[in-house]
């Protein structure tokens, strides 16, 4: 059994639980308004949320099974653990994350790929030796697994937690070389569970010299930590391997362009060492995908000689669990109860060269992934189908050649070009022919926030939600691809940002939030 809590630590932990419970009640009340409120009330909520700050804060705590938005339709927080060792570690992590200081120690931890019965804990130790992961829930004997880390994988490892119970909170701790790091997670619900789900998404971290500031690190992760979520979708450009961080205000250690394996690893390690990043990724499961800057700008995996080494570092540094028969496969899907299924695309590994003219032979996904996407989304029984694409469907990007799905000119006008619109339109046509409804694409890459409704055919429409950057050069809105008959609902550039989506039985609500935690815009749609 886990050791009992000490009196002094329990008192501190009690305050953490009390703060989280209050936020849980507030969040539950807001979801209830969305579920049972009338149309006028929802519009009033949207106006209020879009004009002012979201008040309140959340302290990530390893003691709750039901964090805000995660409970079984009630507002009673349930304990995972109350051991002194875990409470003390949680307090220390919160104090570190409140400043721009480096993460304490050198043991790095991230949790991800959560399912109803499994999760993956990733760790990077300070050197060769053993890493032990222990996990469990309140009143149970913790499970434990010890693995050895070697220099060949840059001292990284992944431990898959198995035998977990759906929609249940677990605490874990990782030990190596005298250091201990704690974290928490809540497993996904079963396929038929009707409960609500909340998740965040964004992309683009550490680009254009906007790297870890000495005085504050990556502050947007503290803003995200204050919005309790079931999981985070990291939609590409998790590093900028092809950009220097040589700005005086930045933490040193990434002022180079990566061309060798150890340099790609160092770029990942540099971002992960930030205290706020560590605090967030230990307590919010991540599903991650790459884009171009994990290798270099606008790369096509089918021809780029650096792709294999960039891919190896990416696989080593994230809690990914590709199938044994396809160890380099990154596209995948996961289900979150009755309401949501998420399909994550790999838009880099299989793509044709960007300079090739668009046409039936040009592909971004490759034949196998395209077939997997069309069949999987069409067969999904979830109310909402979310497709994660690291590049946008409707914003033309690329200088000499198009890099996103769009073929359009800089004015948004369709043209014969070098994009991937032929494949995009084929996929959308298959969805339309099969009568698909409640389809949302979440994207990043263009360094501005935007919500778009596409209506390419009278009987077919879908949404595209764009967020980012987390910390990078800030872009701005531009003309959208007219071939999709788009209508921009909101667009904002010049600000670091992330998005939040809450799905209930009655609605999907999307909110765009800036680095300070202020709400930029909120929009609610109902299922068809």
C-alpha cells in the first residue's frame, strides 16, 4: 500500500483539493447552462465570454478523479491519492511552474495516448540507469514497472500503464537516479459513455527566436493549465529544428539549426525542460503529431534526407505507441465516449514533393492513410468527428510552392498550382457522398487563430478551427480558399493563443484564448 499522508502535507493538499473542487462546481454549472439553457441564454453566455476574462484559476492536483468537465454528471470531486510524497511533489511543481525557472532536477516526464484501459508515461533520465514508474488509484496497491535507459535512445523510455479502469483518475510517480516526479491522468470513458469532454489544442512552439524566456519560460502553458481538460492536441511544430534561438532574453541551449540526431534531440529537450511545460504535460495527457519544423520548413518526407533522423527524435521524445508492425506510423485515432472520435493525420511522412503540380497523382497522406481516414470517419458512430491536420485546409501557405491543402492564390482564388487540393476535395467528396455530419477539422501552422464554416456543396458543410502559435512569430488572417465557400466566424492575429473545445450531448462549444488566459471568442454549434 502507499504510505499514509503526513499531517502537514495533508493540510496543504486539502487546500489544493478545495480550490479544485470549487472550480469543478463552476465548470459543471457552465456546462449545465449549455445543456439546458435556451438559445437566448447561450447567446448571452457567448457575449459575456467573448468580451471579458475568464475568472478563477485551477491548481493541478493529483488528488481528484473528476477534474472539471471529467466527472460522472455530478460535482463531487473524488480522491485519487493523499500520500505525503505525492502532495509534497505537487506543491513543489506548482512553485516551479509559477516562475520562468528551469524544471527542478533533470528527470523529464510526459503522459499521453490515454485510452479507457491504458496510458503511456514517457520519461527522460539524466543518464544511464533504471527508471521506475508506479501508478494506482485510491485504496489500491500500486503497480510498478522498472526499465533501463541507455544512451542509444538519449536516456528516454516509455512505460505503458495497463489494466486501467475507464473514466477513472490515477496518480503516478517516476523515479530515477535519486529524483522523483509525480503526475496524474484520467482515463478515457468507454465507447458508450455519454459524459461531456473538454480538450485543448494548439501548435508552433519556440519558433522565430520566440523560445524559452529567462524570466518567464513559456507562459502560455500556465494559462492552459488553468483550463482543466481531458487532453491536449499538440498540432505540429513541437520544436523548430531549423531555427535558431539566439536571442539574449532566451534560455541558452538551442541557438543552432539541427542536422544531426543529437541536435534534434537537444531541440526537443530544450522545450520540454521548461517548468510550465513540464507541469502541464505531467497532468494533461497529450496526443501529438508533427509538422514541418520537426525536420525543416515545408519538408516532404518522401524525399527529404533529414526526415528519418527528425522522425526518430520525435518518436523518442513523445509518449507515442505506434503498432509493432509499423513502428514509424504516426497517424492514428482514439475514441472519447459516445460524443467524440478523433483522427490524427500525418501530413508529412508520405507527402509528394510540394513542387509537384497538383493532380490525381499528388498526395499528402499516401494511399493507405487516405483510405484509413475515409473509411474510419465514415464508419464512426461518435456524434462528433474531429480530424487533426497540422496544415490548414483553406489558408494558402508556402512561398514558391504551396505547403497546405489549398491550391489558391494569395487572394484565395482557386488556380492550377502546387497544393494538394485534388486529394483534399476527393476526401471531402467521399464524406459528402456518405452523408457525413458533425465534422470538425482542428489545425495550426499559420500562426493566427480563426474559426471557419465551410459550405462547399448545398448539402454538405463542416467547420475548421485554427489555433496557434504557442510561442512563435505571430501571423495574421489572410484570404481563404474560395473553392470551399468559407465563412470566417472570427479571426485574430498578433497574439499567442490556444483553443478549447467542450462537447456535451447538446452542443459543441469552441473558445479561443490568449497567452494571458483571456477569452478572445466563443462560438457554440449544435449537432445535426
